[in-house]
């Protein structure tokens, strides 16, 4: 990994920390709050690509694991990971990797529509697929109730998908960092 790659990974881990300064919003029906950090997951994947984006968010998760208060509300530590929201936090690197992988594969025809698709799949669906079952198991909530309760995340996540996609398309035009994947 080049020095530039390491700097970009560290930069996007820092962006995740900064997004943690925005206050969390407690939601009814589910024990997981609404935060702005999923936007960072989308930005890392869609701007850096799969490997660097996933590593940036993995670095951020490691900061959480060692107990740094980098999650909204000054939270951090193993207790958060083992709690109802831990699955969402653990899903962050996977989500960034998926966003980046889709972005790299679709790079040649990347536009706002493609960016919306990539960010919705990796930045929202992947996080839901891991976070909701985790929340159900840890909180003792039936899975159907966890899924139903998580509907409250959809409007905010839709807004984050749009913001992340607009930013990704703008960065692609001005300073593209993604290295497109070429199928053999």
C-alpha cells in the first residue's frame, strides 16, 4: 500500500470520527439510534473504492473497539459492540467494501443513478442485513419486530444515499480516486 493510500485511509477514518460529532437521534420502536456515520460508510466506499474504503472504515471500527469515544454521544468500546447497535457498527466496513466494489465494477458508466444504486445496496441494505438480526438477537426483540421497527431508518438513510451519491459523482468528476475493476 502506497503512502497516498495510507493517508486516504486515515483521512476517511477521521471523517467518520467527525461525523460522530453530530448528535444521535433516538428513534421509537428500535434500540438503535439514527446517526450520520452511515454517510461516511457510503463516502469511503464510493470515493476510495473497495479496498481503501473498507480499510478506512475498519480502522474506524478498531478505534471504537479500543474504547475511543468516536461514536455519536461519545460512545465507544466493546460494550457498544456487544450491544444492540454493535451489528450496525461491525457492518460498516463490509458496507464500505460493497459500495466500493460496486463502484469499481460500474466505474466506466458511473453517474448519479449508478451511485444511488451502489450506495443504497452497500450503505443501507448491507448494514440492515447485518445490523437488524444482530439487534434482534442482542435485545431479545423478535426479528419481525426489529425489521418493522427499522422502517424508521428509511427516510434518513434515503437522504444520506442521495447526499453520498451527489458527493461521489462530484469527486469522480473533479478528482477521481477509484481504480476501475476490469473483468478478465
